[in-house]
C-alpha cells in the first residue's frame, strides 16, 4: 500500500485534487461585495480582486446594499474597509483606507466596479449569471494597430461609466472577419448602445483653463511612416539609462492653437534646455474624470506658439509600455472617431433569474447523467472494487477540469457545460477500455503481465486523446470564437483525463487486480 | 448467462455475415446523400438554418402556465411563418417553466415583445426576459468557414490514424466512416426539419472525435491484437457496447432533461451520431479492415 501511495501517478492525482479545491475555492461565506475593478480615485488606495465589506462604517453585505448606499453618498472623504485573501481558506488580511471621491455629472464617483460575491471562483459568464453580450463588427478590415486602437477607444468609452466592469475581447475567424465582444453582468442593452454611440467628452486643460476639447481635435496621427514619422517610439538615453520616448502628432483647429499660445504665454519656465518645461502641465480629462497618467509636460519651446500640429510625448521605461501608453492616449484623443464605424451584429441579454434556472437545470442534468452512466458501469462489471474507482476517477476528472478552468479564469458558458457533460460520457469510455484490457488479458492464453496490458490499453487511450484534440483545435478559429468555450472545456477535460486521471486509474486497477 | 449467450450469438452471426451486412451502411448513406441533394434542389439549401445563421430574434421568458397556441398566434400576429417555439420544462417535475421563441427575419423587438405580451396576457419586456438579436451580417461566410473547420478536423484525424496504424487503408476507412456519420446526421436533422446553427458545429466536431475513437478501438483489436478473429471481434464488441451504452445514456439524459437550447441540440446531434457510428463502425469500417487483413494474409 505504501508503495502504491508513493507512485507518482497517484501522488499527481491527489495533488491535482487538492490544488483544484484551492482554485475553485468553494464556499465563500463572507459578507460583502467583490471588487472586480478599481479606477481613479478608488485605485489610489484599493486594489481590485478584494472583498469590500464597508464604506464609511456602513456595512455592505450585498450588491443592493452597495448601490443604495453609494447612491446617496456625499463627495467627502470616503473610508473603505476591505478584505484581501492572501491564501484561500487560511489567511486573509483586513485593511482600511480613505480617498476623496470625484464629482462627475453632479454625481459622486468612486471608481469601484463591484459584483456579487460568488460561491466559487468558477466564472460562468453572462449566459448563466445574467447580463448583456454585444458583438460588434467593423465596417472594413482593420489592421492589427487599428484593432488595438479600437479596443482602447471602446475601453475608454466604457470606462467612462466606470460603475460596471465591461470586458472587451477581440475575436476573428477563418475568413478574416473581425469582431469585438463586450460582455458584462447587469445593466440593459440600451445602456450599452448609448455607451457605444456616445463619445466620451474629451478635454485638455492647463490649470483650470480648457485648451482644447474633443471637437477641436481634427485628427490624430495613429501610425507613423518612414517619410512622415508622426507617431513613433524611440529609445533615448537619460539619467536612468535607456528609456523609450513616444510621440505622436495631433491636428488641431486654428482656434485651439491660438488658445494654446495665449494660455502658455502666461506660464513660466522651469529648468534649462533640453529639460526645460513650463510650470504647469497639460492635463487630459474624459467626462471630467482626469485620465490616469494624463499629465504631460510642455516643452519650453512651445510657449506662446500657435501650433496646429503639436506632438504629445511621454517616456516609459520599456518599449512595450511606451507603445501601450501611446495607444491609450491616441485612443482618448481619437475617441470621437473610431478607425472604422462599428455595427452591432449580435446582442444577447440574459435575465439573471432565467440564468439561475438554467444553472439549476444543468446541475440536475449533470448529476443525473453521472448517476446513470455509473449505473451502466455497475451493471457491466458488477464488482464494487472496479465500479467504485471508475466513479471516483470520473468525478475527480470533472472536479480537476473545473479547477483548471478556475485557475486560468476561463469562463464556462453553456456550450462549455455541454462539453463537460459530453466528456463524462466519453471520458468513462477510456476507463472501460483500460478495464476490459486488464481483465481480459488475465483470461486469455497469452500470458502477459498487468503492466503490459495497461500499456497496450494506453495505446488506444492516447490515440483517442490525439483525435479529440485534433477535432477541437480547429474550433479556436471558429466563427467569432463563439464555440471556443466548448472547445476549451473539452480540451481541458480530455487533457486532465490523459495526463492525470487515466494514468492514476491504470495504477489503481493494477493494484486492485494484482492485490 | 443468457445475456452473454445472446451476445455471442450476435457476434457469431456478424462474424459469418459481415460481408453481406456491408450493404446496410451503403444503403443508408445512399439514402442520406440523395435526400440532402434532393433537399438542395427543391428548397435551395442542403439543410435548414436557424436564426444564428440567418439573422433574427430570440426571446426566452419564464411562465408557469402552458400556452398551446403560442406558435400559432405568433404566426398570425407577426405575419411570418418563420417562428420557432421551444418549451422549457423543469428537469424533474416536467412542469412548464418558460418558452424560448425564435423569430427569423427583420421584425423589430418592440413588435415581438408586444405580440408576446398580448398572447401571454402579461407584460413581457427586456427586463423580465432574455433576449438575443442576430443580424444576418454575421453569417455571410459561416458555411464556408465551417467547411474549412471540418476539413481541418478530418485532416488532423487522418494524420493521427495514419501515425497510429502506419498504414493508409485503416486511416482512410476511419475517415470515410466518420464522414458518413456527418452526412447521416445532417440528413436526419433535415428529415425532421431541425434547424442547424452555430452550436451544431460543436456537436459535429465532437462526433468526429467520438466516432473515429470507436473506429480506432475496433481497428486496434482487428489489426494489432493476436488471436482468432472471432475472439477479437467478441472482445471488441463487448468493450464497444459498454462504451456506446454509456454514451447513449449521457446524451439521452442531456437531450431529455436539459432546458437549454444549445445543450439539447448538441445532445441530439451526439445521439444521432453515436447511432450512425455504431452502424458504420461495425458494418463498414470493421468489415473493410478485416477484408484488408485477411487479404494481406493471402
């Protein structure tokens, strides 16, 4: 028995089960709301991924609590208390901090995106939890750069609302069709539509004076060329070694250029060339919320000049950071004009109550399927010592699959659930192959060891795994990634089977039949 | 044991008559192919497409009272035949829980909501229902895309089978047998006027996996194992039978008890596919492999 437990296949199975237990994180019984995202000003003191338990000593137990309290909040300093889980089940740390909220459209704005606390870490997506899903298609084909810009523009626009988390994903298919998918829990379709149709109101200010607003920006250079390097990232040397400087040109109206000259003429110079800057920065706002990192120095030689094509520059340590920062700023400035018009090709709204009944129904179907399959196995083998391992191993397989999904934050949608249920049926198949091979080998005249027989069985099992993988891989390029969930869960389930549970089952059955 | 002797009888019958039995899969595939071609000629399409392929609106709402005339009344009020109503029932009590309505074409959602409210006798709107809209735009390249997908899947499977058996005949047989399953599924769905949508592709790909899987198993027994052919057949039979039974049970439960359209649909495809696979694997693929080994021996 000791030797059996020391076998690496058995150890692997046990470790996987324990890890899955941690990843899935069952039974979050705390009171509070889950902080999905934080933005300025809340991001100054609170990270995302924590559990918010109280605001200004007012207990927050659920989402309704949160919204009703935040609705009536004044714009004085806000004190939040939150719990950060350091090690699931064992250790969590409670912290408090305070920040000053902003006022946006006469409303107090905290910059916290919250969700109801979930029972597990498994993400079931809008189809089950309720929510809105929108699929947008650009009118013409976009280059990789333009895709990045569009994502940024959409993000900026959606973040303007700030209250709700709205992940955007880019998907494309075999024919090169491109789509942007926006998904979020709660809210209505009208809300999303208005968000996509409205442009976030953009402003650039020096001190309290507006230099130019979104409608002053005629165009933004998005991609520079060799002959016209109007947008680029170049490495420069500085006191801190090599850094990357990005710069891109914006094209302003005459009036805005004059306003810029007028305002800058009043400013004084700080430092000496080439590090000479004006004493005030130019700050960017979107719908009156300051853009994070949106403070730019103005070079001294820009003072009192009517410049219609100013360059906006900034410095970041790595090239990648500089590029992404440049894209972000380009997106903000170009926010009014997306590289291409987007049209809504698919919208879906699931009411949370229907989603819940879907989830309940699925769970019942799931359990029922497992019980019935087990019954078939029981009728076939009739021996508890064979039936029990098969059942336990297939249950572990599902559990580890869910664990992996929770670990990689894979959203399990309805098609994904279909994939998992179907894998129950087919996953058991391999165990049948192994069992039959092992039992039969004993009856046959060809006397070979149990180990040999298991090895033979694994030939078939590996071939079937390769086939399943082969059929699921193409789905990654499937239509707008709509079936990706199905493919990924099936691949996870079969991989868990081939790598963890089936070898363990082979070992278990070997032990049982030998012992 | 009587079940076992029945089993042996079937295996022995199969062993004697496998050449004659090959006619069955050929008749079935002939029927399926000609049916699909006939359908293409008479209606312009090989199969029926659901709103995920043609554009349209779907509304799902909860209700605890049955309304048998829902579909009929929707057709009347909206003036289109393109209406599909699916009942959602509780998995255990089988009581009605709601309806999923799919309406093809370009009818706007307000018209649909007001028609539904009128028929059901209570307000149905965006807040108390689930609602999906699909424009026809998304579907322009769908068929082509998925043909490519299926082709890639087939190609991969052929490579795996070829690698595993190191021989062309078994690899090709497995692919043909699997391909026949796909054609049969499409024919049965079209025969029962079941519409094909995006979810169907998932089911079809899964069947490619499942079906080539069982073909590989049988082929392994026939080609790679030693011993008398009848014994090998009996062994393969027994293992395959248990596997297929487990699959049938899972898919039937998924189909009967799930109230979710896409899961039900995938389950149906898997059910038809597994059934077709049982016929094609044994009466076609296994028979060809056997002719191949026995031919090689001579």
